[in-house]
């Protein structure tokens, strides 16, 4: 609003050549801008008097949802509708102002210096109010039983070193947007990745991307150039405890295993799903291993950890990376830069964010099971990605060790194992 107000002071002089056109428009803008401020203040007052908002601000809850038909949404509805109407009006007016400035530049009715200074400012105002329009359209869009709902929630975020209350609204999935904007308009699309499949199927990818109307026949899984049986060994050591049942005991077992299976002369990548577990395991290791470990979140950034790791290996020394998700995908350490990948625990996703919760609710509402529809395909993809850190070139070789016996003791574990590449599997 301040940007638009500041711009309004410059426009009458700059657009003097269109003065017969903009009198009424400028009058409307000068009414809309203060109205926007008043409406934003109304929203702040409503939020400030809400019990849930105050609980969040006091730190008792985080990211509470705003459900359609709830008292808070009902209280916000009319001010938001008015805000949308005013924002639409301002956006249209500034679109026309931008058009006039461009015409003035083309016809030399406006100096290049003035026009080129004003156009970015007009664009900034359009972007701000365009964003507000898009947000309000999502926030005010009524939930319908036959389609995935939009998700609305509150958060406390830090901007310019100050905590700010933020209202979020977004589609539960991008599937509908991609279908309308891309699949129905594109003549042909080819998508490739090493990890489009979850549990051996493209179902998760199809659902996420709005491709449900295309069955599995429209997708192709090609054989890998790697000779997995010859290039990689997948070891599943005997673990007495399971991480989901006996975490402290399993953690102790991980410490024992790492002490015995890590070659201190080689390049090892150890992947964790929890920072707390990673730190606890690190603390209990002997100094001989600790001295070789580059610990994510310690002193170096992930990028500099990789640089340091490469320097050590190229100098003929051993090196160990202790990392989490950031190192389980997208990290390229070919050849002798990584000859052993240790996956401590199956990388099951934790669905705690509002959009993730909404997706689980939608699956249950439609008679499905979130564990089968969301968790298993997600962990399958993550596990394939994590194992994929080992073989980066056709000449690479090495070992993968997974310290989670659920791959052998649970039915879903056996399914996950069957959808990994055809490594040479050794169980103890």
C-alpha cells in the first residue's frame, strides 16, 4: 500500500498527456488504498481476539488449521471478500497505468528516464496486489466434497528479525493446476527421473501430478546401465532391536555396528533420519572415528562438508560424512569418493505440516489408507534415492548397509526390499 501511495504522487505529472483519462481512476485508487489499510486492520483485530491465534503466539500450538465453516473463517470472510474486491480494482487500474506508460514511451510523450523509473514500481504494485488476489481466491474458495480442499493455516514466522503472524492458503495438491495449465495444453511431454516410481509403480507420481487419467501403460521403466549384482552388495546385519519399538537399544546397536563396519581408510556416507539420533550416536563413537567424521549442522555447510570430504579422499585419507535428508538425494560422490553408504533407519516421512495432514484426511475420507497411499511410496522413493548415492558411474562399486531389520521382519519391508535395484543381498 505504501509503494502504491508513493507512486500515486508521481503519476499525475508523469501521465499529464493522459490527464483526460485518469481523473476518475485516480479518485478510485485514492479511495481503495485507505480502504485496504482499514480492512487489513479489521483482519488483525479479528485474529488478535481469537483464542487459537493467542495459543499459537504463546507457543502452546504450532501451525493451527483454519477449517471451512469454522468461527474464525466466518469472522474473516466478509473483510476478506471486501479486500479481494478492492485488490482487484487496484490491480486493474495499475495494469492500465502500466499500459499508458509503455504507450507514452513508444510515442515519446514520456521521457525514457521517467518511464523506465516508473515501470518497475508499477510492476511491483501489480505483483503485490496480484499475489493478494491469488491468496484471497484460495482462502475464500468453498470446500467441495468431490475435490481436494484448499488448506488454510496460521503460522508465526520471522521477517526482518521480527515475529509476524502469517495466514497461509494453498491447494492440497498441485494436481489440478498441472492438469489445467500443462497436461491439457501441451502437445507432448516427456518426464524422466531415476525415482518416479514408489513401490514399483507410478501411482504416487500420477496422483501428485494430476495424471490419474493415464494408466501405467503411459509410463515406462527402463533398465539401468548399472550391473547391480556385480557392482554393489547390500548388507542387512542382524539387529536385535527395531528403531520404532526400542529406540535407545537400537541406537546403541547402531553405535556398535558403525565401530565394526566402517573402514577408516575409505569414504563412507552415513545417513540418519533424526538429528538427535545422529548426535547421540556421534557422541558415543571412539575418537578414532570422530576425527574422521564431518557432522551435518556442526561447523561446515553441507556444500563445504563435501569439499572437505573430497580433499581428504584425494589426499589418500579416510573420511566419513554424517548427514540427513540433504545427503540422501542429489549428492554426487563418484568413484572412491563414496564406497560405503550406511542407512541407519528406513526414511519414513513424518507428516506434521498442515498440507500433509490434509492429504491424509482426504485419503481417509475417500476410504483409503494413508500408510499405503502416502507413507510406503514416499519411503520407497527415499530409500532408492539414499541407496543411489553409492553408484554414480558405470565403473563404481561398493557396499550399502541398512541397519533396520524391518526390511526383513515386516511385510511392507519385504516389499520395499523387492523394489530396490537388484543388488547382491547379504543377510546376517
